[in-house]
C-alpha cells in the first residue's frame, strides 16, 4: 500500500525528507515540504543567485553536473528563481544529485 511508502520508515518519506533537508542546507536555497507531491520546488534567493534565465540555469546544471531539474518558468512561475526536482530516486542517488546541485551553486556564488 502507499502507506508503506509514506509513513515513518517508508522509502518515499525518507527520500522526501532527505531532499528537503539537503536543499535547505544550501546557502540561498529554500523550499517548502512536499505534501502529497513527488517533487520539491526550491527557491533560489535572487540576491545570491541573480539568475535571469532559469532555462539556461537548468541546462547549464545538466551539462556541468549531469543533474536534470526543470526550470520554474516551465510551470508558469513568473520569476526565474525556482526549479523543480523530483525525489523519486533512491536515497544514495538523490544525495549525490543534491550534492552536485550544491557544488554547482557554490560556483555560482563565487
């Protein structure tokens, strides 16, 4: 049942919490906890990451770090300060992917 996945000890709950904690630990990144969705929609602080083209951001992240996210404007978000990431990969792959996102964003901050 879905409860085996979303209740404490469940795979999806663990993956959601891991992604949430790791993304919010990156300077200038904040996200709300997902409630029923299989994705998070992190915000990039525009004072830290003055991204003007979030599609270019997503493509550059893919090219440099081999991590696929979707730009927020693809979901009719008006500002280029969000991206969407699913938390369906297993925890090890999810951890590595978010570490790569963090590395990419660290280079942007410098």
